[in-house]
C-alpha cells in the first residue's frame, strides 16, 4: 500500500476540484479515499465547501453585473438618480 503525505493529498484534492488530475493522480486520490471512511468524508466535506464557495462567487459576480445594468438603465450618476 502506498504511503501518502499530507501535502500530496492536499494537492490532489485541490486539482481534483479543478478537474485537473492526471489518470495516475486520480487513482492515487481514489486509493487514498478508500483507505478509511474519514478520508472519504474529509474529501466530501472539502468538495462541498468548494462548491458552496463557487456558488457564492457566482452570485456575487452576477449581483455586481446586475447592479451595473441598473445604474446604466436608470442613468445613476454619483449616487444620484437623474
């Protein structure tokens, strides 16, 4: 059985979330998750948090774009509606 160090696993998780793993790295991550239930739960927790942050970022970006559109359509200038 392979021994996995914490830094390598963190890198695998990070690249997994970005969908950038090689086939070998993907297999290493899967093997690590199978070693214990705690490993699998940790991965799922990190993945869930990552997805939640992506959603929050998406909403924030769209909110900024929406506010910009409102300002343009209502001719908002210097905090005063004209």
